[in-house]
C-alpha cells in the first residue's frame, strides 16, 4: 500500500515518438521530484507514465531509443545494447511498445554523459515501414469486425421476428463499425507519426527530430471517442444483462403468467388427458456413444419459457408454452408464442411478422405462395384474429392492445370451438 501511495500516474501530453518533447517532459517531472517508474501504452497507443515520488533531480536526462532489427520483437534490450549505454553513463529504465516498434528508455544524472545514440541512419532503419505488421493489424481489424457482426446476428433471439431483431442487429453493427473506424483512425495517426518522424530525421539529419502536435492530438481525440464508445457499449450490455431475465423449462403446473392460460387438459374436458413426457434423442434413437453425446437433445413438453427485457427490447415479455399429450379423442400438440410489446405499434408489426413466419414455416418449395390465406374472425377480446387451417394443423395469430399471440395446434379437436378462450389469453388478469 505504501508503495502505491508513492506512485503518481500522468498521461503524456505529447507522443512518445516525439522524442525531444517527451524526454523534456520527463525531465521536467524529474525536476519536480517525479521519477519515471513505468511507461505504459493503452489499447489506443496513448502513453501513461507512472512516476515515483523522490527528491528533485534537476540534472536528470532521459533518452528514448527505438529497438532495431530483430530487437523489435523484444521487450528488453540486448545485453550488448545495455552495456553500450552503461558505458556512456546511461541507466536502463524500461521499455514500452508501439504499433510499429519497441521503445527503450534510458536515464542519466551525469550532465557530462555523452549522447548514446547519434546515427540518423540507424533511426530511420529502426522506424522503417513495417508492411507485415500493418497488413497483419488491418487483417485482424477486419476479422474482428466480421466475427463480431456474425456473432451479433447468430446470437439474436430466433423466436423474435425480423422487424424486432433488425433494429438490435443494426444498432450493434453501427456500434462495431464506429469502433472499427476509430481503431483505423488511431492506427492511421500512429502510422502518420512514424512517417513524419522518418522524414524529419532524414531532413534534419538528427536522431531526435521534433514532431507537430496535431497528429497526437487527433490520436487522443480518437482514443477518447473510442473509450466513450466502449464505455457506453459495456454499460448498455451490463444494464441489459441486469434487466434481462430468462427462465427455461418451467413445469406447466408451476407456470404463473398474468393471463388465463388455455391448456390441452382443459380442452380434453373428460379427465382422460395424459401429458407426454419429455423426449430425449439419445434415449429413443440407437446411436453410437459419440453421436449420442452430440445429439443429447431434449424436447420439453408441458413446460414454459419466459424472457423479459423491459429496457431495450421492443418485446418486453415473451413466453413460449409447449403442450402435448393424449386423450380420449386422440393426441394433441399445442405451442403458444406470447408477446407483450412496448406499445401498440410494435404489437401490430409483430403480428405482421408472425403471419410471414407462418408462411415460411408452412411453405415447401419454390411454387408455394408468398402469403398464406388467413381467415379473419371476429372474436370478442381481440382486435385482430387470423386463422389458417390445413386439415388437423391450425395456426392462430391474434392481437389485443400491446399483446400478440401465435398458437399452433395439431390434433383431433375443432379449434374453432375455443376461439373465445384463445382471445381471452390476450386480456391480463385483473
């Protein structure tokens, strides 16, 4: 704890690649009793220096030395380089990395210590254009953007319809694109600094060329924008994770929604209803042990899934209720997809998407119609009540206020006898 209290952290006001200004700033700090402890560069290449408190060192000098040749991959200078600097009266203080090269920092309190680095050609060699590094960096930027975008698309809730998923995916893509652009701009400003440094070293024939301040100021601006963007994104993700609530495979007898759930047992009405048990692939299909492990998929019947996200999602609450079983009239299977939208507009858009989804689910082949023929029914308790029937397969889409449902049924019962009960599910319990 005492050691931490003795440390002071400051952001460098100039680019470390601007050797004279960066060295002068470190020397100014040394004159105030702040000696370099460690130089760090963050994700955006901005330099942050940790100083340790000490007595003032008015004669302290610092020199930055770029790694050369094979040393660029090293975090520490070679023993030969250390001995060379030590022989000239300079002490190694540490290293810090750039996008292009590693920089070594040396210090001396001897005013008579000779300059350790005097060859401009060596400086230009050390700062030569690293084409391989640049291409690799750009490739990683492109790969990261593609991967994150792909993950964003794949990770969307597949049960939500396109009009709801699209805004979220678009927002995520915009966020990633902005972050990617800022990364490229930061990289570009870093590259510009190196290019200017090499030109001025060639023009002035010096190992300590001075740079204009505007590239570093641009880099700081881009870095701050990227930091704000990352902080905003992480805060939004954290808030979403804290407010997002998911409960899966809730047994039907434990499921307590805020509406009167229509059940297959109620529809059977004669006490003969026997619910199906959960179906696990590996228990019913003869598979090899390896394939059984991979195909260990369970279908949960007579269970519900609930998802809530009241902040960011156009769908505030979402239920899936899966029922199946056998009664005196035969088997029956009924799935309920139930949505509580943020408002009436979102609910109507959801209803439109559900009809399209049913069309996609029911159509097979290129000759299938673009839109199924839904029959509009007038049912009390529902502003909109659409039905599509093919033999024993039923699809019902209904809306009331901010609530939408899709109900699929396959079985021997005439679902039209239950339109009123289906519509009643759209009215919340008082």
